């Protein structure tokens, strides 16, 4: 009986060691994946910054001074222009100074695309309905929940038009509440999953200026 007890204890210890090793391997993989995502986004960002010329602040309405207004002011339903970088279309750059983030934004979302950069989930900056999704990597939207009300958020399209927003509210929604991201009259919504995917964090923003 003693030998059986010893063998059982050894098996238990070995099993625990394997589980611990698996946990370390998983943690290591997640860290490497997060680093890879940060590097990938940074490389695209450099290219996108070079391509975007002459950024200017987007006016709310046609100018009365006679200066020509961007065409999206008169036709806010027009499709946002894109630029191709390494086979992916991008609509612009998202900047959140309070989180020290500057990230390229892809035109369409998919799970493989989210491993590179944040993606447009819905809408347009022109019509005041833009929704952007990203993974919870620390180099992407991992710190989104800590964004304080009133914090500035910038979006620059590929033609250099800049849109200034303010963070207005932080919401925690269920893991399947993707459609709730489209609810309300918010000009910009940023969202990501919490670690483990048990919930979604959404930052709602309004146009500023």
C-alpha cells in the first residue's frame, strides 16, 4: 500500500509539473504574440505616416470664407478612402495620447487582421459612426479601460483629415454583445475583449472642438 501511495504521489507531482510547464509555455507564447503584434503595427504605422500628407483638422460644416471644404462634409455617407500596405487596406491612424498609443487602423476586420492592427468594425469617421476593434494586447487596446473621461482621441484618415474626439464613457458588456457596440449616438466607439474573453470593454467618444 505504501508503494502504491508513493507512486500515486509521484504521478500527482508529475502531473502538476506538466500543468505548470504548460502554463509557463502559454504565458510565454502570449508575450511573444503580443510583442509580434506591437512590432507589426509599428512597421505599418511608419509607412502610413509617410503616405499621409498635409494633415488638417476636419471642419464641422462647409466654410463660409470661400475656402473649399472636404467633400465628405457635404457627403458624409461617402466611403472612406484606403491605402494598401502589404496586402491590407488601411483607413487611417488612431492616436490616444493618454495611453501613449498611435496605431494604424485597417479598413475591414477579421481575426487574422486583428493580430496585426486595430480594425474598423463598422461605420465611418465622416458620418460620425466609426467603431474600431482591437485585441487586448498591451501594445493595442489592453489599457483601454483606464482611459479617463475627457481624454482626447485623434483619428487621421489617409488623406490627412484629422478628427478630434473626447472619451465620454466606458462600458463593460457581455462577451456576445457585439451588436451593442453599434447602439447609441456615439461618434466613435473603441472596444476590445477583457483578458480571458469574459467581457468586452467599450470606450464611447464624442466629437470635440
